[in-house]
């Protein structure tokens, strides 16, 4: 009887935080899907190590937005460094464009860099997504 109570207490003590943590990740991901995405939402929804989200756009929106950006035929900025998420674009020379509201990423702008559309945080000029 005593072993059963100790085992139940340990399960409650160690199991509850894992369940609560999983619910927090799911809740954050649901917020991103249901609302316009901000930098804070995107960062919070990243989840634990090993969790993969499809960037800032929903799976069906990525190809739609890429096509939208490419069809605008904006001039491309030539970036002479490795273009990776987190790279900071220069203060001059890059032209930033508003993302239409239907894509739900109002906190960001997009630019064409090395012939590819990228999402950029306009306050830091950091690339937050590269649309291949």
C-alpha cells in the first residue's frame, strides 16, 4: 500500500510538469495559427528542441506567398554574405515591401534578396524566413 502511494505521488510530481509543458507548446502553436503572427508569437511557438514548425506561414500559405512575391517582379538585392535565417541585411540598398494582410504576418516585411523572397523583421533587418 505504501509503495503504491509513493509511486502515485512520484508520478504526479514528475508527470504533471511534462503534461503542462506539452499543453503550453500546443497552446502557443494554436495562437500562431489562429491569429496574426508577431515576432513574440513566433519565438514562443518554437517549442522544445526537436519540434519543427513550418516557419511563419501555414503550409498552404508558403507557396502562395512565394508566388505572390515573385510575380511582383521587384528588383533583387545582391547580398554578398551567406543568406541564412538570422543574417542581418544592410541598412541601405534593400527595398522592403509590405506583406498583404491575408498572409497574417503583419510584423514583418519582405524583400527579394539573391533572387529569393525573404521575410525580414523591419526593426532589426534580420532575415526570419527564406522562401525557397
